[in-house]
C-alpha cells in the first residue's frame, strides 16, 4: 500500500502534467489565429522578441521552481523553509531587476543587433516580466516543495489564458483600427506581463505571510551557498526546459541579418522570417506529448534511483526512451510529409513548407535530449548535462548565419537540426558512460522504422489521391488534414501494437493504453 506522501507526490505530478500540457497547447494554438490576423511581417515582429518572454517563463515556471521545490522539500521545518525562501527571493529579485535594467537600457542595442531598430519598444515592453520572476519562481517552487501543486497549476493556466485572450483581442481590434505592426507587437508582448501579474495574485497572500510574519535577517553564508546552487543546477534545469527558446533567440539575432546580406530587401527578409516562425507552434504541439511524458517520469526515476532499485530503474528508462522515440519520430515523419497542407490550412499559404518540414525533424532530437537530460538529473548529474547544452548553443551560433546566407530560411532549420543531433549524440554518450546500459535494441528500431515507413507511405498516397480530386486551396488542405492526420495516427498505433513494440503490460501503463489493448488484439 502506498504511503500518503507518495500518493501526494504522484497525484501532484499528474496535476502539474495536465496543467502544463493544457498551457503548452494554449501557447501553441493562439499563434495560428494571431498570424492570420497580423500576417507574416506582424508575426516576425512578435516572434523576434518572443524568446525574451519565453526565457522569463523558463525561469519562473519550468526552471527555478523545480530546483527551489527540491531545496524546500529538503528543509527539516517551516522556519528553515521560510528562511531559504526569503534568501532565494532576494537573490532572484536582484537577478530579475538586473535583467529588467539591462533590457530597458540596452533595448536599442538589442534592436540594432537583430537588424531592426523598430523593435526597441517591444524589448522594453517585455522587460517588465522579469520583475515578476522572483515572485512566481519562489511562490511556485515553495508550494511544490510542500506538495501543494494546485497554486502552480492554476497560476500557470490563468497566466496563459489571460495572455492568449488579450493577445487575440488586441490583434483583432488593433488590425481593424489600423495600428502599426510594431505597436501591435508591443501591446501583445505586454499581454504576457499582465498574464504573469494575474499568476502572481495566487501567491500574494503567501508573500505577505513570508515577509511580515517573522523578522528577516540576511545570512551571508547561506546567501552565497544558495546563489551558487541556484545559478548552477537551477540554470541547467531552466535552459533544458527552454531549449527551443534558446534556438529561437539565436535565430532572432542571425536570420534577418543573414537574409539581408544574401541580397533580400529588409521588407522581404521580415516576411521570410515570419514564414519561418510558423514552425514554432507546430514544433510545440509536436513536442508537447513527449515532453509532458518526460516531466511526469522524473519523480518515478528519482525514487527508483535513490532506492537503489537499479533493475527497475533501467527498465523504466528503457520504456521511457522507447515511448519517447516512437511518439516523436511519428510526429516528425507525419509533419514532414503533411507540412504543405498543414501550412496552408493553418496559415493560408504553402510558402516556406520545405523549411518547416526540415524543422519538424528536430522534434525527435529535442524530445530525446530533454528525456536523456531528465535521466541524468535523476542521477544527480547536473554538471554533466551542461556540456551538450553548450555544444548545441555554440553550434547553432556558428552555423545559423552562414547556412541562412546560403540556403535561406531552410538554412535555419538545418542549423537547428545539426545542433540538436550533435547534442543528442553527446547526451547519449554521456549516459552510456555512467553505466546506463543500452536500452534500444536493433529489433525495436527495425520494427519502428517499418511502422513509420508504412504510415508515411499512406500519407504520401493520400496526398496524391487528394491532389487528383480536389483543387489546390485552403479548404482542400483542411479536408486533407482532417482525414489524413487521424488516419495516419490511427494506423501508426495499430502498426506498433501489431509489431509488439510494447508489451501488453506497458500498453496498460500508457494513457489510453487500455483502449488500444481492447481494440487491437
């Protein structure tokens, strides 16, 4: 029989996973109507600065709170928890305030480096969210540390719901009112700050009690210790949770400049970057299942490792890797083939479909990198996870500009794919070096490849058939998507069940697995 703390832990993980999944879907889907309202150039303007917002979310939601919850959970009593929380808040207040100041003062320089001085006001608009990072990170981390996950889950949902509602509302009325695209971009980024403020309201009572109920004295030794921990292990968690945001940030500084250097006009370069940015919501949706699975797996992996149940630990890792690879590979292959019709259905044109198809291939690499990082973290190997992260970032910085210069927006997709593939190789090698046995057998990879090839063949044939009987327009593309995506997904599930990629017991452990077992013998 499970103990109450263990039950609370797994119920909490489930609540956070559902909230995270819902928030990620919201965050991905709003960009489709937004792009339709503001066009490629308007989308480019927003997406150029979006990574700065994404990094703040990375700090306040996925990164620092996870590490803070670990510190809080390790405290023996409420007094020490509160003392740590106050010191952490002070550290993050200085950190958030410094980033706010840098962005406010350096906004013209950021716009200049991105090749567009019109972005200055947008940088200043988004900078305000960094003042809320300490409140959200400490509030969420503290509550998670004492197994009260509802405030984190609700604050996350409210933050994204308010933000998405405001963005679509502003875009709708502003385009009809004739606002400039830069003004629309500035206001929509401010919507993210307002959403974060609403999230902060969930923790306002907590902070009143934290700072006004007891006297607070700084401990320099503790402050130094927490600062080192927060900006080593804490930052590693942050950057892995926002891996795609880091790659987007590099693209913001390199793509437009490279496109102009290649001979494109400033107007065309903005338009092309906006087309390339269509990939972001599609990648998020492609990643959402595998990333949520990885996040929910962390408590179980850590528990097995600490209990020294290494056989069960290895078995869990093997299952996780196989599930993650199967889901992400199918998503990559499906999007790669269907991208022209998906692109036209969602954004009204097939422009840039090849670049978006190549970008879709990075779903597999990114999913596996995050999963391998979760496995390494469950072993306490935070320092080792830094190396792949550095390699990915440096490779992206070195290759993005020249590849975009040579191959246009497809070059940015190839740059990300190359960076992530190299990072994945290093991550897997590091995991193997720590004694984790090989968990992907050739027979599994062979059968998975056959399943994906059959699914891909169905998708290609369906596209050929539809092209013979339907006109080339958005409605026809919508019909194709509505038919081929469920058919392809259903066929893939049928194939992997018949190919016995997972045992019946493993299927029963997956969401919806019982239905699959009942329907497909």
